[in-house]
């Protein structure tokens, strides 16, 4: 009996030592891993599901790895809040980026949030910070909210000039000249930026810059933001043949990155994460809500602002909750009983939506937000008494609607080192991307809202 216990104890010790050794090997392997995060702006889940769109590289990655049925972005479903979530794993309520272009209520100044230094635009640590803390390198190529980010070793930051052109001054010192000397046509990026007919060439040049850095310095994390798909869909709509071609151009850029990984001998150590910030929808109609909010008792107490799908109600200093609150609630009841109005977002709803309270963020536009149906926009036309739908002067092709609507769902594919091969998973969220990348790289990101997508990993 004693002899058996001794043998069992020795076996337990050997097993424990072996387990510790195995964990050590796994952590060591992860510490030598590389992740390439590709954001294809406006790449919807329904695009990936459409076999008529030519996406050979992305579909090859999906076949060899994991494709989500869909992902869910954040509110509002626009580029900069979503990209900040992709790199932080938290919602706008925590990271503070609530729109692309914002107005500071304190100063009245209007500006693009990405043109602020990173320390001012994003309130929480990012994946770049986590990689730097682990003593490893990172690179970013037109990733939002990265201006003057000391955690990024090679950075072509998304920053705009006063004329809204891309700013070539927001680049790691010496990197532009290095790229030029290596034959990378990086100036093409700035020459064709924001041109729906030239953005594809610009994105290819940006991808060649990323290829150069991957081959030369093999960053642990490379993040690249491709824009052609957004530019073309805004211009022509998601169903247009040029939009399909733009998606194929983005897929070609993914192919260039795959070739670079192979050429650098990093295939066995590299994970690709291909995702997006939002989907796309076309809106052809608008409805006038001015007659529905005409309420003399609230004059000077509530300011109204209509912007696409949203009607913002901002309480002024004259607003008294006890006196004016019931009047406002009756007005909201009138609105929500009107065809074309989906819901009212109240202050108590903001936490669940992942959006900051009005008083907690100087860029928030209203205390309450009235939301339309996805196929109609709100307008304020005091000259008309009609609330009937009417055609917009020009169809709007865009995004920004509630993230829970399937038209706003982004695509998500994970493939390569550490990813289960040939698997499909269900609906996930963009807040899950950063913690999953952190797990792949074995770096620490505490306090995230998302989860590690364990079902996608080996």
C-alpha cells in the first residue's frame, strides 16, 4: 500500500512537471507568434457570404481557419469607434471615441478624432501597448487613433490635414524615406487617398509598405486599414459592380500580405485576423419629424438635431426634469407610435449599448436619441407639416445604424497559427477581437469588455 502510494506520488510529480514544461513550450511558442490584423472598411458579413464576389485569398484563409457567421460592431457603427474597439476590446463607453468627426460642446470646435494625439483620443490601453509591454514590436498602417503613439514602432498613422487629406507628416520618422528607397510607392497612397477611383491603387501601395516592414522587422502585431471598399460603397452603393471589384482589390492586398509571410518564413508562426468595422446599406427615403417634435412647452428647454437615422434630444440649462420630463415622454410616445420610428434610446439604455452618458463625454450629442427604421432618414423641415416618407434627393449609401441590425454586421475570419482549421463559428462581436489577439500573442489585456474566442483557437 505504501509502495503503491509512493509510485503514484512519483507519477503525479512527473505529470505535473510535464504539464508545466508543456505550458512553458506553448507560452514560448505564443511569444514568438505574429498576428496580422486586416480591417477591410465596410466588409460586411453578407459580402463574405456572397459567392459571386471574388475573394480567393480571404476564402482560402477561412477554409484553412475559422469564419464567423457574423460579427457585431459598436454604436455608432462608423469607422473610428469600431476600429478603436477592435484594438482595445472595449466599447466607446470606455475608450471614448464616439464618432469620426466630433464637436466639442465645451468649445464648439469641430474636428476629426483621429487627428488628436493617441494619448488624447483613446482613454484605455490598446493592443499596441500590450505588445510594447511584452517587449515586442508592432506596426500600424493607416490605423485610426494612432497619431504620435509611442507604442508603435513603424507607424503610418491615419491623420488628416486641414483639407481632410491624409497627412504624410504623421509617420514614424525616417519610415517614408526607407519605403521610397526600397521602391515602395508610398507617395501613391497620399496622391490617391479618398478618390473612389484611385483608392485601390493607394491601398496596394499601403499594403506594399506593410509587406516591407513584415519582411524586414517581423512585428509581433501588424494592423492595416484598407479603405477602398468604404470609398467605393459610399459613392456607388454596396450592390454596385465597382463595390464588388473594390472587395476583390482588398482581397488582393490580403494576398500580398500572405505572400510576404511566406517569403519571410513566418507561415508557421503567423495568424491572420481579417475583419471590418461595419456593414453597408442604401437608404432612399426620408421623413420629416419637425411636426412631431413641435412642442411649445419645450421651447428653449430641448435642442433637437437630426442626423441620418438619429434625432438627438439635448436638454438645455433651462430643462427641469420634474416639469419638462413628462412632456418629453409624451412627445417620445407620439414619435414611437409613428411609422418609421424604431425606438428611443434613453439614458438608462446607454450602458447596455456601450455608449457614454451625455455628461461623461463632451462629444455626445444628446441625452436621448430617437432612432428611425434602417431604410429611412430623419430630417427637420419646419416649412412642411407632412411626416410622410419622401424620396431623398440622392440615395445615401453608408453605415452608422444600430449595431444589432444584420446590415451592419462585419465579417470576421481567423486563420493560421493557433487557430482551429476548417471551422465555422456563430455570431461574435468586435469587442472579442482584441482579447483573442492578446491570447494568440500571450500578452496581457485586462479589463476588456469582450471575450477570447476559445471556440476558434486550438
